């Protein structure tokens, strides 16, 4: 019996020792692999993480398409390359900047009905087809490139949602709406399936670039978009969806300036007449004959981006406010895609900074009345001290001079504040204690 036990111990013992020796370097190797993976840049890592790797919460966010949407890497927007390369000195000059914005619709917004297959058609002219660039596809899997110049056209398919009580949408309303795709929608153009980039992977629903599909189809036959939506019977739909094909044009900085200066200008008389009309007495109650009289209106002259008085006052065609913003400052603040230098600005960045309405280049209007007021302020030497004006019912305006705080006055004010705080503390320190009177029952 003893011999059998000793034999069993001698048989098991080497295995247990061998296992312990094997596990130790294996676990340390796993730790080393995890540390190395953690220290390596996100875009330089292996797609497959090491064993026992736990993804941090920040990496699981929806705003990380480079991590969460690798399966749609082929849908990345092309890198826009100028057809004519400019010297570095000219690249840094804002005059040679480029912008892209929605110019028109190839297919106007159309409502999508549920539980049916819909077909839409649109055509492009010969004059338009020659302005569509051909993408250069890279053989190593990197982002394809697309040459552009002033007047280059691109096409994209987009869908927005509005309340189910509305059955139409205006063009200026469409421009400021975010892209929203129905949950169960299938799309194809010219019998080619279109993939949708959704919020769960990209942070928000994205439009579909169909430029190359339109170019390949040419002008001989219309482009056909087929849409099918499967509705969930247990879900009550509270939105209507509209689909459209947008035509995007690339513009140059000086082109936008010239367009506003020459064609998109409101005369002095137009603005002045609108102001007088708004200040005219209006009846509140026709039966009693009550009138509401506004003595004057105030107009802010400060640009919302710089807080300085504007140089070229503009606002959107559909803006209801009288205030303007500076044209060049507005153009220079249109953002491009991160990590893509010297690219035209993004398409959906043309909202009025004051009210959020459509403010694309074609909708910007120079206000001649406010422009003339700025000229007068320059002649008076009051441009830096006047940030707003008061306009009377007769059309006359008066500056509201902004008082500047001098350095000495600010010091005196601070000393006064300190003295008052000290006296307050002293008074609290020597304040008599509160006497409490207790009322007892009889």
C-alpha cells in the first residue's frame, strides 16, 4: 500500500511542477502583450487585440468610426485634391481657400411611403457631367482621391425626418436638417446596392456619396434610385421621411465675395423701409382703437465671432433678424474635416450664427444700410466705441457709445470692493448677539 502511494506521488509531482513553470511565463507574456498593445497608437495596432484585452469605455464610444466602423472603411469620403497645386504662400492666403455647399437638387425632396418599393429618377446635363471628377482609387487600400477646382460638382443622397403632420418641406428648411435614415431601409442606384453609414458606428447618420455612380451612368439614360422600407407593424411611426439628391458645388473664396458684392446686395432704401414699417403704429384692438407704438429699435453692430464691428455686414435671405455678421470672418470659420489640411470646408456648415437658418453662399445678402452706417462711424472715428445703434421711427439713427473702463478706475473699483468687504466682515465680527425671547404658555 505504501509503495503504491509513493509511486503515485512520484508520478504526479513532476506534472504539477511542470504546470507551474509553464503558467508563469505564459501569464507574464500575456501581460507584456497587453502593455505593448496599450502603448501602441490606435491606428497602428493590430485589428485583433491580445488575449485578455479589455476595451476601455472610451474606445467603445460611437464617435470613433476608425474603431467601430472598420467594416465600412471602403465608404470613407475621398481625399479632395486641388487640380492645380498652389504655392505654399498662396495656400495660407484666405483668398485661395475653397468651400463646398449644396447648390441645388438633382432630385427634389420627395416623401417616402412605407411598405412599398419606390422608384425615383433624375438626369444630369452634358454641361454638368463634365464638371464631375473621376476618383483615383489607391491600390494599397488607402483613401481614394478626388481632384477639384472651382465649379466642381458632386452628388449625394440624403434623407431627413419631419413630423408626421407635415407632408412637405421647403428647400431652406431641408438645408439645416440633420441626416436621418429610417430603421429598415434598402437603397440602390442604377441597380447597385448602397450601404448606409449609421449613427451607431459613426456618431450620426451620414449622407451617401453617389458622385461616381452618376458619372458612370452618363447622360444617355436617367439615374434610377430604388427605395424600399419595411415597416414594423408593432411600431407607430411618428415621422415622415423625405429623400433627395443634392448637387454640391465647390466655390473659391474670392468667388463668394464677388457674388455677394455684385448680386446679393440689399439697397439702403430696402432695409430702411423695413425698419420704418416695423416702427409704425399698429392696432392692437380694432374695436377699441388701441395702438401699440414702439419708440425705437436697437441694432447690434458686433460680429458674433469677433465681437468687433463687422466690415462686410451680411445675413441669410431667410433670416428674420436685422443684425448681421462679418462676411469674411464667417467664411474663414467654416470648418474642414479634422486631420485633413487644405481641404474645402465640410458641406453642412452653412447655418446662420445668430438664428441657425440657411446661410449658404447663394443666400448671403449684404445689408447696404448697415454698411453705410459703418462707413459713417469710420469717418466719425467712433468705430471702436460704438457696438450698437438706436433707430427712430423717422429713420434717423443714433450711436450707443460703449463706456470703456480705464485701468485706474478698475483699480479704484476693486479697492472699493475690498474696503466694503472688509467693513462688512468687521461689522459681522462685532455684531451684537441675537437675543431670543421665549414665549411660554400661561
